[in-house]
C-alpha cells in the first residue's frame, strides 16, 4: 500500500508509481469525490490529451496488406449498419 502525508498547506503528494501508471504530469486536473469509504481521486476526463494515429498505431497488431481509406470506411459503414439492426 502506498501512503502520503497531508502537508500543513493541505497538499498531498501522489506517489510516483501511481502518477506513472496513470500518466499524470504536473498540472494534471483531478476530481475529488467524497464517498462513504473515503475520498476518490480521479483524473478529469476533460484533460486527456488528444493523440494521433501515429502515436498509437504501434499497438495495433495487424499482419497483411494495408487497408485503404475506402476499405476502412466501407468496414465502418458495415459495422454501423449491423449495430443499427
């Protein structure tokens, strides 16, 4: 269990392993929610950084011929039609 102390100014340091795991940097906006079990700290969903396809494409596991934009649009349209049934 990770612990921190409340400073005389009411500040709490979030332990580095948690900041790293959640990719929280200085200036990150956080929400504090009072629950019956204690205080829940959440990242503010409005502060997530926008990413580009180049930043995330490395996590995609696809082997084969690259798909064209037209093929991708066709697959998206097909998926939308299947979900609306």
